[in-house]
């Protein structure tokens, strides 16, 4: 779950609604299919390469499970979907495992990290907002400002 959140920028609500067949890690463009929800249209979200190995291993294990549900991530052997508190605990445990400490150790931290990673890679506010399916650029602009504030003013580093 943590790998997919960090590598796709999807929300925790989107992650909890995923079915097994929504995740495609093989082929030229690995992605996750997000179903239409309310006013948000269905879309395919690309998955960053760093997570493909762990997601491939997970899918192989998931396909071996005997549970009857179609959910991609299950909380029980009976196939019940993951709940908010379980997802939050998984994220906190994974972040603690790599010595990350923050005021907000939730899936939102992974989404914001995804945003920062793509901004630092040179993507525009518009491109990153589109990847995150944001209705405005306000969040992306705010996160870009945090990156710029962390840059050493003596370095010649400019972000687009």
C-alpha cells in the first residue's frame, strides 16, 4: 500500500477502492486505474519505477490468496477491504522503519512527497496538478514554495 501511494500520488480513498485488476505493473506503462468517483472522472495513473518490484511481488502474493473478494488490498483472509486506521498504521510503520518523523505521518505525507519529487524533477505546476487530479494549482504552488524555501540561497538552483 505504501509503495503504491508513494509511487502514484493517489489518495487513500482511491487506494481503498482499488480492485485487483486495477493495478497493472507489467508492460511499457505500468499504471493504476482509478474508477470514476463523484465529479472526478475515471483515469489511469502512471506508477513511478521505484515501486514496480515490490508491487510485482505483492501482486504475485495477492493472486495466491484464497480470499473471495476482488479488493487489491485486503484486511482479512476473508477479503474485507482495508479501513482507514489500518492504512494509517501501515503508513506510520513504514515511515518509522526508514526513520522518517513528521507531524503528519499519514498517507497525505506520501502524496505530498510524490508532488515534491515530480516538482524537483522539473515538472511544471500544471503537470503535477494534473497527475494529482487537483482542481487548482494552489496545493502544487504551496508545495513548490516549501521546496524553494529549503534550497540554499547561495546555490544557483532554480526550479521551474
